[in-house]
């Protein structure tokens, strides 16, 4: 029986200020977003672009990769709320990711966060509506305090793990 998780979305983070230089290629140097409380070390050839309409939402463009783009949202919340938002559940003590079926999720951890990661077949919707089945890889990262990062890539399984290994929450609060 899936665990009921409550979604809490408090979007009162400071607006992100990502300079043009930060949007350009960053060769394994950290991109720091103090307003959203994180830094990310992205490989050469990758770019990060802030959303024009949503605070602390980004598209990570991994050029020359068939994986497609990665979506990142950093917000206030709990691990349970972020997990619920991305479709993670617990069933008989096992972490699962639900979509058109259930897939096994794994626990992941880094110095500044703990989280869950998994891939499962699901319906994919684009701006024009339903576009078919895909197998997105999703991860939710929790800073063990009050912030979560939701990471999704709709094509392939390698981009999310590659991105999250370079992601860190900043220790100082963006508030």
C-alpha cells in the first residue's frame, strides 16, 4: 500500500540571478545560485538555463547527448513532499517509483543531501499534449532540513545520476 505523502510547496525563495556567463559552458566549475541555495558542477559542454516563469526552476542542457534535457526545481519542502511530487512511494518497506507500472527506486546520498532515484515507464506530456510513453529518470534530493531539489530527465537513464553527483545544497539559507 503506497504511503500517503503530503505536498508542501512554499515558493518564497529569492529570485535567481544567473548571469550570461553562468549560462555559458561551465567546465566542471560550480554554478552557484545563492538565491536558490545550491551549486552544481556541470561538465564541459553543458548549460543551465533558468525558467523565465518559475522561480528556482532550471533546464540543464547536455549538448551532444542523446539523453535530452534535464529539469531541475529547487524549493522549500520535505523529502516526503518532493518524493510524492515525483511519484515515489513505499510499498511493503521498499521504495518504488510509480508510472504506468512500478519500478524500484534506490536511495542515494551525498554530503549535503539524501534522496531517491529511479526510472519507470510513464505517459509523457509536452506543450501540445500527450506525446507517448517514455521512461523518465527522476531524483528527489533533500538537504535534511527544509529544501528539496526535484530532478527529471525524460530520455535515458544516465543524465540524472551524472548531474546529481555534482549537485550540492549551500549551507547558508537563501531566506
